């Protein structure tokens, strides 16, 4: 059975190589975007909206904030497959390494030799500096075979607690644009360089009305888009009188016209329970074929949450549902190859890649399956999240899923049988409404694009190839919603990759080589 599952994987690999050749051949037939381009000196230039908003620098996404090679910590324990359930043996080895001394941020790796490891239960990593490493993701490598009882194969789990301090202020600027690294506070003298701050955007009635999300009704019942606050965490790198400079650009704008009287609060925070420097790599996860709805029990591949500076690389995944969930910070998911024998059932679809953290990079990932979201986001996600050189085949979509995520880049991705959607989902789900703002599809191709324009924000399709769709808000037939920005449609632009060019400009060409380019 396992060998037969690898046949579609090999076919998908061939398709990836073909797409790479096509990209190389078409580079010569390119034009220049008016929104991001290189000048005569090779420096990136950005066009701004009248309000000062611009396409952000996405290069901060990934392990250690981008441009850092994924490490190979020393092996401390080596295991071979056992007859029966291997969960306990693997867990005991992880627990033992978890007690070892940290050296340069790492305790060490547990190595699984080649073979099949039947695992009936969840494997958990909940200590800094631990790596679970296999001996290859192919059919002759390390195979973790999941049992019949639905569970997550691997959980990387920090127990994060955020405590607000008494050091607090509010934005002094009446408008702070998306993509900026600095803003002014009413009072900045109690903050210090190196402080971690939480920026809280209130979800006010005025802002909900401005976003036209105050009239969502289904079956004569009002749908609540969202409430509370939208938070994003940053680190202060510079203070100049009232002006604060932060480590990563803001992915959203802040218009006090709709956010007062509460305003935008900035608070110094303390974070405990966060895990650091954890990796899972070089194995495959195999589940039995599942023809289920998303509400039925199902097997999932892995979840990474409450972690900063982690990675998952070279992992082949068969037949899991809602396969991968990443809600941590500064995480790289590289060469994940997900394959489905059967589609899920029903109109509600799972998301194979859930990118709902900050500074997340999905690099060179592939998916083959039907009736699913290849990649989605949860509510109030503030990114940046990057999909780079990914190939997703089958009836599915890259589609931020619910309640206002910001800062998504889809860079040189291929969705030949499905769509890339930056859209208002209206009453769909439980009133998902506007799902995404400040998103960019760069030199990507799909069967179709749905690019819609949120009030007070922008979405871009630049160098896109595919059918350009227009639609009304779900639940209505007319009018079509305003379109987002299309630039150089049907013609690729230079630079070929926005993420890699931004990374090279910020950190140098070595940073690009460090991540395999």
C-alpha cells in the first residue's frame, strides 16, 4: 500500500520540475510592475497609495526572521522500528533529550532509522531545542504510520502566557499605513529598545460599518463578523522622541477615524512559556484513506503552536485532513509534500496548510488533492505569511478563510486546477466576511483569480496568469464587489521573486543562498 502511495508523489515531483523549467524559460518575457520594481541601481522601489500604504517587505517570514540556514543539531538518541506501537519508544526518547543541557540553543536530535514506525497515538515535543529527525521522506526512508483512531501525529506545543505591563500608550498618528516600520505614540518615554510590544487594533462599530460587515444576515439572523481587538506583537528597535521603530513592518493600516474613542493601544508585554528552536524533518507520515467530512474524526499530520524559530522540512504526508497547522512565529515549512487518495465530503472544506501565525514561510511545498483549501488562514492573523514556489494540484484553492487576515504573499506559486482568492466570503461559514487585506499574488498562475478590494485596504495580483473572476458577496447575485489591483496581468514581472529579492536587499545575497536559492 505504502509503495503505491508514492506513485502519485513521483508524478507530482515531475510536475514540479516541469514548472521550474517553464519558469526559467519564461523569465525573458517579462515586464516591470508599477508597484514594486528595481531602479537603475538595482534597488527596490515601491509605489504607495494616496494614504501612504505600500506592499510590505515580506522577507521577514521564516526561521529566525528569514535568510538563516536551517540547522542540523547533533543526534543524541537513535531508534529502530519496533513491532507493534512505537509511540511510547519515540516519546520516551524525546522526553530524555528534552532534559539535556542546551548548547547553542539546542539539546539534540532523536534520529529514527529507516523503516516503518506504527504509531497509534500522538507524539509531543514540548521542550526547547529538540529535533525529531527521520532518515528520508521516500519509501525507503522513515515512515510514521498512523493508527485508525483519529489524532494528530506530531504536536509541537508551547504553553504561552502573555502578561501586559503598566507601560502603555496609544498611537498619536491619525493614520498609520500598512507596510511601515515606524509610528508615533502619545507618550514613548517609558518604552525601551528591545521591549516586546503588543499593538491592539479595536474592532469598533464604526470600523465594522466602514468595512460593510454590519449587515451580514443569514436565515433572517444577523451574523457577527468579529469583535474584541486585533493584536500584533513586535519588538522595538529604535526610539526617537515619540517615534517608535519596530523589527517587522506592520501588515495592516490603522485609521483613527474609525478606531476612536478607544484608539490603538501599544503595551509592553512579557511572554512566558514560548518554546524556541524545534525541528521535525526527513520522514513521511502515512494515514489510511479517509472519506470524511471536516466534522468527522480524522488524522492530522502535525501542529506547531506556541513556538518561535522552528521548522518542518522534507516531510511527505499521505491522507491526513486539515493536515498542517502553524500558529507560531518565525517558522519555515519547507518541502512538505501532501497527497490525498480521496477527497473530503461536503461543501465545508478542510485546509491542508493553516498558516495563522506571524512570519511564516511555506517554501517549495506541494499538494495533490480535491475539494479542499490548499492554504487558509484563521481570524485576525497578522502575518506576514509567505507561500514561495509551491505547486498545488487538484480542485482546491489558496484562500484566506475568515475574519480579516493581513500580510499574505503568494510568490511564484502554481494552482493549475484551482484558484487563488482574496475575497469577501460574506455569510459563508459563520459570517467569515472580508478574509484578507494587503495580500499579494506575485508571478503566480492559477485556473482562476478572485481578487476583491476591501474598504480602506488593497489586494494585488501582479504578473498573474489565469481567468480573472468577478463576483458579488456570497448570498447575493449583484452587484459584483470592487476588484482589487491587477498589474501586468497575464505577463510575468521582474524581479522574478518578490520575497527573494526583498530578502537579498535586506540581508544580502548570502541570505538567499542560506535558504536554498
